[in-house]
């Protein structure tokens, strides 16, 4: 599986603290290995067809879409900010 990073995701990711960036990398590896891992808390977003969200930490989340062989990473940020604008 490969990742597609949208411009929005890249723009949101760059200013994140270094420890959140590292945790994000770990969570993305875990997402590929086991999308049902409890620490990810993956769920479909209500009102956003085909978009899912996953926990990076208790404060940070990322949103993504799934395709046959890829994950399209849409946004990342603080929980409420990310969910308002997936």
C-alpha cells in the first residue's frame, strides 16, 4: 500500500511539532499493518462520504480516503480542527 499526500495534508503537517510528526509516521505504519488497531480509533466521518479519520494522539487526528492500493491522506491537526474541515 502506498500513501498519497494531498497539498492540504502537507500544509497541515509541516508546522506540527517534531514529536507529533514522528508519532504520525508510526501511526501511518500501523494503519497499513493493522487498520483496526485500537490505538488508531479509525472510524468513518459522519457527513463526509468515503472519508475516514484516525487518531495520532488524543489531541491530533488525521483524515484519509481508502482506494484499492493506496491511502489518500487529506488533513491532519488538532481533533476539532481536523474534523471541521476533513
